[in-house]
């Protein structure tokens, strides 16, 4: 084959190769583009997943943050603020917390109708699992009976409230709710004057979760047990309390008022001042929620004024006392300050069946009546026969 033929074949081969490249290159580039697009889409999907995960994490962190803020507000005594923090949360825990806060507020104001409505709404709330809502309804119902027993005083109703609380303690879903149900049983027995039952329920509350000495619930139930012994007329020495600062205001105030009363009977007036000042200070920090905390603080102020003779404390204790929704507390404030405030008819009705010689938070009803009216036992029996 001559050189011309070889050259022609070479030219044809090159031409065919060029043609093949010309035809195949777009296909190859198309495949590359497809691969690149697939890679970009995959990367975009990864980015979206990361974004979604971050958003979910932020949402969860926001919920946790709002829940923590609500708890902090509650501990600082701002129940309204806690309710606002929980308003946009739709899970069962938040719903239960909202019902508990609203119920505390209604109970502190002796609003029995609202208490009943809150308990019923909790019972039918579909957000809350059936078992938890039934348990919550049970304890709220027991507390409603407890509150109703105060006006007028009804020992049988207090015992019924204690029995209902004990029943709830046996079927409550968590150790904390069991322990709290036992505490409410102890409080109901305390008002019924059943000292041995109070101590038994307090021990049961502590035994449920093995509470350490600094646990807020342990502090509370220990104080309830000491209050029962005090009301039973036992001789006790006041304790120096070390309560963690983030403990609920109600625990602070209740414990300090109990120790102030014990110190008063023991004539340890320095201890009376310390505990009254601590209770008063913590109660003043409560801006909303359970009114019981507020009036316990006023009771501490009244006792402080009696011990120190301070007219300023006396005036502060008496401010608005006629609106006190707790007759047993109100009449003690009047007696401790030797006030001439008129006694509301509703207080007379509420207290006419109360034990006259059994100590309450500080004084007996009889001691109050002697200070306010100079009323003897015979006159009391004749008036309330």
C-alpha cells in the first residue's frame, strides 16, 4: 500500500475519531452534569436535614427554656408569669402545670366554684393521657374538699379530704405525685386535729422517694409534722432552718411560721423575730398565685409586731385584713395585733364550729376570742350553742 493510501486512511481515522468525540462529548457532559446535579441535590437534602434538625433542636431548646423559666417564675412567686410562659406549650406536662397553678390561685382565694371547674376541665383534657388526668383530678378533688372544709369548719370533711388524698397516694403515677398526695393527706389530718395520722402520712411521704434532708418536700413534710405536735400542745424547741433559696415560697413561709410559733410558746423571742422576718420577706416576694402564702406572711408580721411592739409592723399586718379569705388566719392577725377591726359575719360563720382550745398556726380560736371580745368559755358555748 502506498504512502498516499496510508495517509488517506489516517485522515479518515482521525475524522471518525473527531466525529465520535463530537457525538459522545455531549453525552459524557450530560452524564457529568447529571452526576453533579445528583450530588448537589444530595448535598441540599443533607443541608435541609441539618437545618430541620437544628430547627427541631432550637424548638426543643425553646420549650425546655420556657419550661425552666416557668418553673423559675413559680419558685420566685410569680404564678401569672409562669402561666404566660406555659401558654404556648401544648404537651401534657405543660397542661398539668397550668391546671396546678390555676388551682393554687383559686384555692388561695377560697374560690370553690373555680376549683371545681378546673378539676373537671383537667379530667376531660384530651392532651393529657387518661391515667395522668384521672390521677390529677383525684388530687385536685381532694384539695377542693379540703378547702371547702374550712368554711365553715367541718372536721368530717377534712377527714374525707385526707382519705381521698391517701387513696390518690396509692395510685398516683409517679413517686413525686405519691409523695405530694401523702403531704396533702397530712395537711387535711392536721386541720382535723389527728396528730398521729399527720405524723404517719408525713413518714409515708418521705418514704416514697427516700427524700434527703434538704429536699423541699422533705422540709415541708417535716414542718407539717412539727406543726401537728405544736398544735397538740407538745413542748418543742425552735429549729434554725437552712432552706435552699430556690425552694418554693410556700415552703419557706410555712416552715418559718411554724418555727416562729414554736419559739413564741418557748419564749425565745430572738428566734421569733428571725423566723417572722424570714417568712415576711419571702412572702413579700410573691407577686401572684396562692394567696395563702401572702396571708401566712401577714400572720408572721402580726406576730413580729406583738413581740417587738412595732406600730409599723402592726399597721402592715392589718392592711386589708378584712378581705382575708382565710378566717382562721384573719382572726389570729386581729388578735396578735389587738385590733378593734370588726369581725366579718362570714368569719363568725366559718369559725363557730372550729375547736376553741386547739392551737392553730399560732393561737387557739379561744385565745383570739378572749383578746378580741373578752369571751369566756361559758359565753362561747352560749353564743355558739
